[in-house]
């Protein structure tokens, strides 16, 4: 027994500097992530509102039941936001990642100077604030003077309509802005992953007579899988939390107008913010309940992605 304890002692002392080095991270993680998360989950079971911040009463699952089944205006708005999210997320992720991957594969064939130029050019929208990106596209898609909207109208797309007020067009505009803003980030990550693939594999494939498509299918995509998994997971998590773009596009002094006419551009985070500032009874409690449901939705999607990756590997 003494020999075992003695063997454990030096091991712990040797690892102590590493534990101490990680301690600040875990302290901050607990303070700013776990504690607020626990407080938010607890608040979702109360009637917390801006009217009575200090007098919280436990209401059980009332906030969740109210949002999902009551048929009230808040319930209809929240369910509409989830419906919009289910359309927006897969479309945005699929289009954004496809464009990023194609750009990374094409630009990879350029000479170093051209490669560096395009890498910087594609990354420019990513470093711009989202409100600026949204403002640029609002001008582009203005039905009267927008350079893109006016040209699309000439071929019969979006003629005499306001893009932010029609269901299909509103979601399409959100997708365009999000993809334009995020494609540079995904492009840089994927491009770096492609550069890390040893050139020897491609040389051997060329000797065997493999075409460019065959090399991409048998070498590039399989070896790029860990990078693709990261980019896809990050893209899903970001898309599920969409807020800035639709909020700016439908900004109005009336909180009930958030999301545009018929809530064509309403998403869960927007509805959370509206509930917080609406002043309704249990408004903060319902907002935290919406946040908890969104959190679990993100966790479920992430777990499914990890399971699928584990199954395929």
C-alpha cells in the first residue's frame, strides 16, 4: 500500500503545474458559462418579469407550456420563429459550405501570389461588422435603387416587392447576407486544411492516372474530414443563433413588429429579446425558457453530428 501511495505522490506533484495552469480557464468557465447557464435554467421555471424582478415565484413548466401550446400571440410568434429557423439553418449551412469548399479547391490551384490575393479578398466580408454587411445588402436589394434588386427585377425575380416583407424573399435575403459574411472564414479554414495534405498523395494518384475529380473524391475530401466536421459544426451552431441580420432588416420602434409582417424573418433569439423588453408578465421567464429550448436544440444537433461522425469513422 505504501509503495502504491508513494508512486501516486510524485505523479500528482509532477502534474500540479499543469492543473494550476488550467485553473484560470476553469474558474472563468464556471463563473461566466456554467453559473449563468444554471441561473437561466432556474429562471425559466419562474414568473420573472421587468415588473417584479425581486419577487420571483416558481411556476414549474408553465412558461414552456405557454410558449408551445397556449395559442397566444407569444406562442404563435415563437413557433413561427422555430419554423423559420428550420428553413434557414440547413439552407444557409449547405449553400455556405458548398461555396466555401468550391472556392478553396479552385483557389488552391492558383500561384502563390494569386492565392494570397484571393484569400484576402474573400476574407474581407468576414472582418466587417454584421450591421455594416446588412446595410450594404439593404442598399443592394432596395426595390427602387438597389443595383442587384433592379437587375433581378428585369428578369422577373422580385419585381415590385419589398424583399424583407415576403416569406421566401426575406429568408433568401438573410441567407445571402449570412453566406456572404461567413464564406471567407470557412474558405480560409478549408484552404488551410487542403494545404496540409501531403503533395505525395496527389503525385502518386497522377502516376496511377487518377483524374482531378477522382483525386478530390479519394484524397482531398477524406483527409479534409476533420476540418469539414469542425466547419459544419461551427456553421450549425452559428446559424441556430441567428439574430443580427434579421433584427436589423426588420428594425422598428414597435417591438411587436420585430420579424417583419407575418413574422417572415423572425427567429428565436429575436423573440427572446422582444420578450425581455416587452414588459409583459413573466416576460423574462418566458425569454429564458426560449433560451433554454434553443440551447437544448443546439446541443441535440451537435450531439447528432458527433454521433454521425463516430458512426462513419
